[in-house]
């Protein structure tokens, strides 16, 4: 297991603490380290590998498209980009699509679109109300749009125009609406913030506020979209439709592609407003098509619901037995609240037991298994999780 350390990593900028382990192969729900040890992966690249590691459909799409046309230029149309856009429009409430590469880039595009719409329809209004604990990406503007504690002081000055309201508090939103307001932007379920769902009443209230004040509702579905919450898109569970929506993560099943989608009335980009060297390239668009076709295949969403119920039941049982906290989320984006801020220790211990977990906040574990996980895989993960949590609890009791 330590052989990974003999590899020279000193020329990589140290952007985060990483365990002394190198994964060299992935297949389905499992990652394998250099020694060949298997790890059940419930991070899946942060809800990215919706079909698990190295799924056949992505491997085939990459090989086929790579030997046909990898990239032409955004100056020309290509077939995969047009087909993926049509697929997304057919299956959503949106009318047009701009393909990009990362979630942050799609969100930047959403803000540009909203500001342009504000120039055309609202006397230059530009403010986009966002939320505490929100996560929208790591560009300078998206860090300003995000509500992660501390992020407002990291790289000053912030980009102006992102006043922060409180999730599930309609009055806090209403209080921020003024002549400069052009849009409200949120995640249906805050992912990085700790799996905090927007309530049904809140989401519907936001839609009504937008209609009343002539504002755009922007949903960042980079984490909640593409089947993650059990429906193709998170908004479908609220009985409302956004004006603008962004997708990323699961859209490429592990290959970097994202999308900005909008209803016709706010598709206001003119030539020259938006672009990007790799935006809409045929290679990643072909993967997007393969992934999306898998998501809409008969039975796929049904399996997510079944596995979600199984995982939710299992987590609730563990929480009950070990006196832990709330289980929340939807589909296969779930979280378990712990009794103490020991998330990082639990993550380390689980990894040593062969289960990869994420702790977005110290007192919370987040579960993002592949959407095509099997009943046996979910059962195995729950078993390892229970053992790990029991052990951590005993260790804590001894320490106290
Ligand atoms: C991951 C994520 C992003 C950022 O996507 P990147 O591809 O890392 O730029 C934005 N919004 C949400 C909700 C996300 O989960």
C-alpha cells in the first residue's frame, strides 16, 4: 500500500490532504489500489461516476468518437453536440443548451445569461441572490456566489452581486429583492453544504417570488441532476420549472462535460457573448449522449429508487441502533448526521475497512454510490459502515 509514496508527487501543487494510497483501476462500484485491494466507492468522484467506474457504454463511446473526431472547433457544428443538446431538451423543460466542461464554467455561463437578460429586460439589474452554505464552484465569481463559511475572505476582493439569503427561509429572500435583483440561484439539495434539501414549500415559494418580481429562477443541478436524486432532474420533484438550469458531474459519468440550459425567453446570448475552446467538443459530447441514454433506459430510475430506499432504511437502522442523527437527502444523494464532529476519522477508518466515504462537514457523512449499484453492494457498504461506526464509537468512549 505504501508503494504509492515512492512515486514522486512533490511536483503537484498540494491543494488538499490525501491519504497514502494510489488507486490504479476502477470497475463498477469498486476502486483498486496498487496492491490490488478493493474499495467499495461511495464517493464516485463526488457524485460524478453515475454509472460506476469504467462502464462499457462510456468506454465504447470514447473509443468510437476518439477514432472519428476528437475536436473540431467551436467555430463549427458537430454531430454529437447537436444530438446531446436535443436529448437534454427533449427530456427537460428547457429549450436551448450551451455545452461546457466543468460545473463552475456552466454556472458562470448561467450568471452571464442572467446579467445579459437583466440588461435587456430589467434596466441592467445584475444581482443574483444565492444562499448560505451553497456551493457553485471554484472560479473567483463562483466562490463569491457560494456560501461556504470563510470563502468570502479567501481571495479578496469578492465579485459583487451575490447577496446571501438563508435556505428554506422565504422572508430572507424577500428581504434581499430590490431594483438590482435579476435572479435567484440555488441547488435543489445543497450537496457540499451537507445534503440540505430545499423544502417543497420553499421551492414553490421561490418560483412564485420570481414570477411576482419578474426574476429568473436558476437551479444549479450539477450535483442533483442526471438521476442523482431519483428523477432525471431534481426540479421534477417540486412541481416547478426553473428558467435556467446547469448540469455537470454525472452528465459525463466521469468525463468532464457540463451544460447550461435555458428556457427560450431567456436564451439571450448574441454571437460573441459566450464560448470556450473545448465547449461542445465531440469527444465529451459523445460520452454525454451515452450516459444520458443509460439514464433514460427502462428501469434505470426505478433502480435508483429501490437502492435509495434500501440505503435510507439501512442508515436509519444504524442511526437508531448507534444513537446517531438525521438521515436526509433523496435518491442516491444521502447523508447521515453523526453524534459528534468525527466525520474525518470515520472516513479514514472506513477507508481502512474498504469503504470510501465523504464527510462534507465534520458532523456529517455523505453517500454518493453509483446509480447502478446493486442490492448486494448497498448491503455490503452498510455492513462496513456499521462496523466502522461501532468501532469509532467504542474508541471514542475509551478516549473519554
Ligand atoms: C461540483 C459542483 C459544482 C462545481 O463543479 P466543478 O465541475 O467542480 O466546477 C457546482 N455546483 C454544484 C452544486 C456542485 O456540486
